[in-house]
C-alpha cells in the first residue's frame, strides 16, 4: 500500500477516483437488469477496492461522491442515494480491512491471496453494500417488496464479479512487481489474445450472419483461460478473465450468447455465475502456477548453493581416495612432491569481540581467503582485523590478477564470474554466499580492485 500523505495528493486522488467511479458506473447502469440499479457487473466495486488498498483509506470521499452522483443521475431519491453511497463506501473500506487481516499481497501470486480476495471483499463486503443499498431503495419506495430479493441477489453478485474481474487487474498491473517481457512472450500473447477474442465472439457474438456459432458451448473458453494462467501466471489470468468477461457482458446485453434471454434480468444469474466461476478458476490456477515456479526456483537455488558448499570437502576426499587407489595399484609409495603454499600476512589490532555466528563467519573468511589464494598468482595475501567502535572491519587483500571495473558491480551476484571458468574452476557462488551471510549479520561487504594489481574485499560487521 502506498499511502498518500500530502493534501494535494489526496485531493487529486479523490478527484481521479470520483471520475473513474462515475464513468464506469454509468457504463454499468446501461446493463441494468433489476430495478434500474442492480447490474450484470459493477466495475466501480473493483476500482474502489483497488484504489483504497493501493493508496490508502483517505480516498474514501472519492468513492462516496462518485456513488452519490451516479445514483442521483440514475433517478434515486436523495435519501436513497445517500444510503447507497454509504453502503458502497463501507463496502470498499470493509474489503480493505478484511484483506489487511491476512497480509494480502497485490501480486496475487499466492493461492492464499486469491482465496482471501474471494472470501473477504468478493463475498463478505459486497453483501454489506447490497444489503444497505436495497434497504435504502426499499424504504424510499423505489423497489417493491416482490423485487427486493431479486434486486438483493443481483446487486450482491454484480458487486462480487466487479471484485473478481476488475480489482485483480488493477492489483497486478498497478502493484509493485512490473511485468518482465521476454522475446517469445509478445508473439504468444498476441496469439492468445486473438484466440480469446475469436472464440469469445463465436460464443457470445453473431459472426458470419450466425452461420458459425458456439453459443451452446461457453465452456470452450476455459482451455484458453488455463493456457493464459499456465504460461503467464497471474498476469495472464487477470487479463484473460477481464477480456472474456467483457466479451460475455457485451454479447449478452446485445442479446447474443448462451445466456441471452428476451428479458435481460433473466440472463443475470447464469451470466454472473459463469463470470464468477471463470474468474475464480483462472485466478487460483495462476496463483498456483506462480507458487510452483517459486518453489522450483528455490529448489534450484538450494541445489546450486549446496553443491558449492559440498564441493570443497568432496573434492579433497576424492583426491585422497584416488591417491590411495593409485598406491594400491602400484604397490609402492608415490614420491612426495613439494606442496604449493601461499604466504598469509595477518594483522590484528588487539582483541576483537562481537555477537556473530562462528560457523558462518568462518565460511566468509574461508571463501575470501580461498579466492585470494586462487586469483593471487602465488603472491602473499594480507588479512587484517580492526576495531571501529560499534563495527568491526575485516579486510583481505591479494596481489593477483584483479577484477575489471566493468565486472566489479556483478561479482556478488549468483552464478556471476569475472574470469573464464576454463581458467579458474568454480560455480560463481562463493561471493554471493559471502554477501548473503554478511548481510544476514547486518553488515556490508565491498570490493576495491585494480586490474593486474589485485583486489581488496572489506567486510564491516556490527557488534
């Protein structure tokens, strides 16, 4: 949630929300099915919910003013219009409050978030608005007693569909996580959009004079919704649902499609049920796919990290075993060879103490010294530790090949290497693990290097 702080921002936000609410409400009222107020789908419900969640409760006057004005334009008496506006405002506020109870995330890439959206705002808070709105119209004499239950049902489900179709689209595309386009995605997105539009028109439209129609088979759209969710996750789910529901509402209002009836009110429940099921299914599937992708990425990261951690002891063990095998085969001792050594120069400025994980700190030092020995060209490696009051500084310097300035910003990344793996072995994980450990302690690690003259890694840790 990005809370609007200044009065100017809040005022501008209220004006924009009022305009969006009013315009989309007028479009919704053109599809009125019951009593002139309950509609097939009520987009302002989703807009109000997304706006208050993303930008804060202080935008509620925009919801109230938009609902009041549009109901006055629709012919509601002033007391009834005030009651409806109050119900619409409380609906949005209650929906945001319910989402806050479960730490809702707007990406909708978790099944829990989708379930929270369905159960909280889509079912519970919309019932509040429908109850207050229909009661206000009933008291004003606008709705007869015989039309009360149909109006209540239509109002509730229409708002519910607005929360399931419009709000997810705004949550995902106005949230914090931008969509990352890849080369292959644009062509597939275009193909999917064309397929959805074509099949949607065949089901809910009249093409080629009605000679080709799939109006009896609306379920044929579900494989395309599944395609969108499987290939593009929550982005594909919310976009495809919005497109399909838009085609379905337009076609039904024009008298086409499987849910078209001579009286629009008779089309209401079937169409709303179709849109609700389509939206819920696609959203849950998209979230499940996103969770699966995260689990696969976490598994791959764990395996790569574990392989790096186990590589050193397994390599040493493998060398020892191979040496023993060769000795047994030759039945003679292998002449000893002089082992390559690296000189370490250690400088300590008195006793240094702190609260750190000793195993992880050993891992940091081992990784940095191993890198210094590997890339140090056999020259001495300097290690120093100094006390800076609230922080302790560890420095490790080699006089080896150094790192090119163009590569220094990425050496702490996962699987990143500044030199060819053919020349120096490794997986490109040592410095990434080191940075993760240091940052987990609340510290920082920095690099200073000059090509051909060596590198210096400096670790600062709080006590």
